[in-house]
C-alpha cells in the first residue's frame, strides 16, 4: 500500500510525459542512443525528485 503512495506522489503522468519529450528531442537532435538514454535517465531522476519534494512540502 505504501508503494502506491510513493508512486502517486511522484506524479507519474507528468514525469512520463516530460521524460519522453526530452528523450525524443535528444534523439531528434542527433544524440546517439547512449547519450539519449543517459539524458532520459537524468531527466527521469530529476522529475521523480521534484515530484516527491513537492508532495513532501505540501504534506500536512
């Protein structure tokens, strides 16, 4: 049950959209597969941490 709360707290829809968009732009700009994967992973980590921090700050 706690796992679902952690998953929802990261705002998975927005996280997925932003990560997919940035990764797609990296591929379209000519970045190689390895570079695009690293960039996508970095953006994913950033989005997760921002979502969790926002929910922690907004918690009662």
